[in-house]
C-alpha cells in the first residue's frame, strides 16, 4: 500500500513543481519566442525567482511569514513594472508621484533582503552603502563626493529603467545564465554525474595517487557544468573523499584535493560560475572566444594540481584505486553517453550550426531531457523518470533564483557607480596609487579581489572589482579580456585562501579534519590559482587560442613547464633550498622574457 502524503506537504510540493516548471518554461520560451521587452522579461525573471528565495527556502515561522510578505510585495512590484513597461519607457528613469516611489523602494528593499537570505550580509551591505552614497554623497567633501542627483531620477534609474536592477547584468542572468543553469540541472538529474565519475576513474584510477586524480578529473568535468565550487565539493566529494580516506590518504590532503579541484570548476568552460556570460556583456567579446581564452589557463590549473598530487603520492606512497572498484569499460561507455550526447549537441549548435550559445544550450537541454527517460541499466522505471524530472525542475529553479538574487543585487552597485561617477574616481585612485606602473596596479587589484571575494560569491566579486579596477588595468595597456580574466581568477582566490575559504570549509567538514590544515595543503596544491593570472598578463598569447592557436599552445607549454617546477618544488622537496631553487626556476621560466619583466 502506498502511503499518501499529508495534505499540506502535498500542496507545497505541487506548488513548488508548478512554479519550477513555469520558471523553466518561461526562460526557454524567451529564447524560442523572439524579442521580449527588457522591462517585461527582467521583472518577470525576478518575480519567478522570489518564491524560491523567500518562501521555499525554509526557516522558522517568523522567517516564513516575513518571507511571504516580501515575496508578495516584490512580485506585485515586478508585475507592475512589466505591465506598465511601455509607459515607463517614456519616463526615462524619472519617478512620477509617490506611488512610483513606493514601488522603487519596495523593489530595492526586496532585492537587498533577497540577497541577504541567499548569501548573507556582506553583498547587501555593500549595495546598501552604495545606495547611501548615491543619496547623500553630495555632502561628502573633496573629490569623492558627487554633485547630487534628484531622488526621483536616482531611484527611477535603478528601478524603472535599464540602468540598475533591470540593467544589462540582469539581462545576462535572464537570457544566458538561466539557460545554462537549467542545462546543468537537467544533466545532473540524469546519469551524467556518474558518467563523469566513471570516465575519470577509468582514465586515472589505476595511476599512483589514483583516487586523488579521479577527484581532479571528475571535478573538472562536473565543474564545467555546475560552475559552483561548493556544489562541486558536495557532489563529487561525497564519492571521492571516502574513497581517498579508505585508501589511507591523510585527511588534510583528501580535503585539500577536493577543495582545489572543485574550485577549478569555476574557471573551466563552459559555465565558469556564470562568469563567462557576465564577461560577454561587459567586454562585448563573443562567448565562444571567451571559452577559447579560458580553456588553456584552466587546463594549466588542473595540470599544476596533478603535478602536486604526484609529489604527494611520492611522499606518502599513495595507492591507486583497487581494480574491483574501477568501472568496467562497458559501464564507462554507457554512462558517458549521458553527458557526451548533450555536450556534442551544444558544441555542434555553437560551432557548426552557428546558433547563439543560449539557443544551442536549449537544444542540448532538450537532448538531456530525453535522456532522463533512460538509465544505464537499460530498464524503464516510470517512478525514476518522474523523480529525475522533478529533481531537474526543482534544482534548476533554485539555482536560477540564487544567481538572480546575487546578480540583481550586484546590479545596484554597478548602477550607482555609473550614476555617480564613483567608478571613475576609484580608477583614478588606483592609477595614482600605483604610480602609473602595471605591477602595483595588479597587486592592488588582486588584493581587492581577495578581500571582496571572502564575503561575496565569485561572480559578484568579479563584477564589482572589474567595474572599478578594470578600466585602470586597461589604461595601463591590458586588453579587455586580459583584465577581465585576471580579475575573475583572483576573485576565486577566497575559495581556498584563509581566513574565509568556502570550498575548504565544506571539504574539511566532510572529511573531519581541521580546516586550517586543509587550507594550508590546498594553497600548496592550488598554487596555479595564484600564478596563472599573472602568467596570462606576462604571456598574453596563452589566451589567444581562437586567433593564434600555435602561439597559444607554445605559451601554455612554457607556462606548464614552469608551473610543474613550482608545484613539485613546493610539495615534493623537504629541504628549503631545493624548494626555492625549483620554484625560482619555474617562476623564471614563466615570467622572464614576458610582459611583466
């Protein structure tokens, strides 16, 4: 006898599924239906995300009640903007009457509170300070004050025009990020994740230190669609961490391997933690070119981790994965189809059929959705199919909503920087503080990225830092893509760098080890994260794979050789003089003759 669910549980589950299907259908429909006005699609995007932020996120009675109020007010304000978009476009961002001021305040407060509930206080505090600066900055003496903007114009530009929360970054979230997040959710609901693990185990399991190398490969593959270090640690780590500890790996090493490998998912195309799509909007560089530019540095990062694992394997005599635990060739071939087919559809759409990335991703989503009807066992299980579909829709809705909350909150900051001219002033400060030299500018930018990245997600830290530091770097001779990739990589530092290192915290908790020990090992293993951004500046051809492939590969080989010496030197030798000699030789190989020296 099947046990029926309580009425209230069944109601909420049904409501969640209906809203999740609506959210997915809306975003796919935008791609297939043609142009929809931005002041319609972007407010509806936020309206569909708000229930997942305020109602379905759980919590106590007070949190749920306040969440329902925020959700109702926010959805109503979003719908009002969408319905009145035609009239609002004639107001040119100037609020008319008290009612519109109330709408503006409701939208801004809802966005700030939504971001707070999703990722905590830091980003909303920065956004609130930006708003305060926009409203009261005219009272600040000196060059960092501004001339003042009428309140109706300031709030209106942020809330009823395309200069704030409905700006271009939100457009990226609506039209591109959401599609690729749905793609990842569909793949993860099926057997693609197991396919990644099987391919990695077959490729590296029998090597020395094989369990750690399986973690590296599977995290690189999984991270290419998840784009989240935390999600990567939680998913692949659930399999790789027990395998490593069972084979006698030190717990600090097992946790560090998973944290470092999972962090690399945010720099591995195609998703890159939504950063690639934001980069498209900010640089106006085609998505395929950004993917090509990011590919070799990402491969170099994982190569450096691989070399470090080899050094640890030599020190601790790390075992390979037992033969009986390695997947059979037939199993690898079958499960790999669950990610290869959608990936091939995606690549064919972008590079052969010349579809836009989002349209190609829609085709890949449909292919992945069809594969949810199949399993590696070759059986037909209706309940399993329904469970997979439910998981795909619910995870897609949750992830789209989280990214929407982050990007829309960051859009407030970007809007204020543009309205008040503060971004230009900070750029001038960086230029004057660096004395007009590139090296100090890079150092100041990297420090800002590290500090900001400790408290806000990578994508938000990248957006904020590149908005204020990017122009300074470009004025000193960097190409836009160089500057943006440099900032994006350093915004990722905080995933493994103390005192706030999210991926390390999760991995350390899962493996039961002191987080600081894991962090120290992770910093040694992840040395590429600190060196490669500078190497991209010193050897700019490494990011020119699409335009100068031979030069790009040659630079990658040079950087890879240097990274190998640095990584093995830090980890493989016990005597300090040997470490210094090896690491120094590696750094010289990377940088001598480059643009920095």
